[in-house]
C-alpha cells in the first residue's frame, strides 16, 4: 500500500474497541464487516484510506448499561456516573474468548497480523498489513491464581489493564466524573500487585488508563517496566477523573514510559462534555503539554476508536489525514511526526517486551 504525503507517517494507535463492536454485531458477520467496511471507525478500507497502520485491539467485557444515557449525562456541566457492578470471572471469560477468537479470525483471513514483538509490528507496518496487539481492558477474565494470564500470554496477549473503571479482583478504577481528580479511592489489591509482577516477568505491558491515582502509584512503586497509559489525557487542561495529573506525567517520564492521547471528546474538552464539536487545535494543546511534561519520545496516540465519541473530523480512521495536517501546520517536523505517529510506541514496547 503506497501512502501519499497526507497519509505519512503511518499511525500506530494505543487503543481501539473494534473487537467489541464486531462481537456485538455477531461472529458470523464480524470478519466480512471488517474486511469490506462496516459502520465502525476502524475497518480495513478506512485504515487504508487514513494511513492507520494498526494498534492495540482491546478485548473488553461490557457491563449492562445504557451508553446513550451515559453519554447524555456526560453533556452536563458536572456529572458523576455510578460505576457498574463488578463482573465475575466465570461470566467474563467466555466473552474474552469470543472477542479474541474474532481477532484471530481476522488474522486468518489476512486482514491483520497479531504482533507479539516490536519486530512483528515493524514488519507489518513496512509491508502495509495492519499490526494488532492483543490487549485486554479490565482483567475480569484473569483468575486470582493468574493461570489464565499465562495461557493468554501464550496465545499472544501482550498488554492488559487491571481495570476498566469498575472494580476488579485486582484493583479500583476511576469513575466517569467531572470535575474530579483521579484520586478517587483505594488502589491495587494484593492480587493486583501479584498481577503486576507476573506481567513484568512475562513481558506483558500493564496499562494505567482507567486506574485511579492510588492504583497508578502502586504500579509505579512495584513495576520494573516503563509506566504506560495507552489512552489518557492532560488533567491540567481537562480536569476529568480519567486524565493524568502533572505529577503522574512526571512519573511516567521518569520511568521512560508513554502516554497515548485519547480522542474521546470528554477528556479533551476543558468543560469535560461528551460533545463532538472539538477543534483539532484542542488536541494539539494536549499534545504540546504532554511533550513538554513527559518528553517528545514518550507521546503517541490512543484513539479509543469504536469506544467513544471523538472529534467530528476524526469519526473514522479514514479522517486521520486531518490530524496529520493540523500537526504539521502547528510546526511539528518530520522527525517529531514519526515519533508521535508510531516511533514512540515501538520504542516503549521494545523496552517493555524485551524484544
């Protein structure tokens, strides 16, 4: 696939929820929808149009909740959404298996490569094949003895978030609350500390997005790997519980870690509202702050595509040339563009995975 100037550099992204969207559509139609173009933000035709080279494909167990009502509540001046109840292992496990099966079916049909090393990602980007990292968002499907983690690692799992906001056996997340600091409750449990250690031993990246501040500092104290938040933004610009304070960003910098800029509008807008009318210059504000705080080698993208409302010009990965254009207009040179679009993710994954 030849990429013109508006499609370069290729974007490797820290987070999407396309597997959940395909799972909800039904296994029988999932692969065809992805290959031929469905109604999601990420599919093969859109990726090729926008120069989207791949990223972290999240497996997520949804709670029974009304997302339209949730997003409507998040258009108010202030809000504090109650977190869903925890999900038990025996309920989560089959859903994780079903979504992972969709990912591997997409690989079998030639839509993408499931990448287990940074070298795998580099090869995929070079030949124009979507590079997919198997990621789990919320560790409900991991048993306390971590047997499931070991088996999923052998299957290709390379990244996991201990929580998606709701409580798990391993820790506590942040609510969807504005305005709020991320300091909203207790952090990791003893099981959570064991999870971090085992992930370090295996070479599975621990994702800090959705963890509350206490959990963040627990990981910072106990992990031997770079601190990584795959899809989080700047609390100093948007004081949402989901965003990272400058103190947290400084810790990520000190660990030589990484932050992926989240496209979700409620975490971009200064007013915290889930409204799509967001100029792309607002994303530049967050990028500039991240670059100033954690350094230009530690910032990338974590779009949250197919899992959130994003700015109007970026509703599909086909729209990514708009983002590149505003970045170049702002003055980011070729070297910085390459780092932000994919180079920094490759650097931190090499350091985290050890290969």
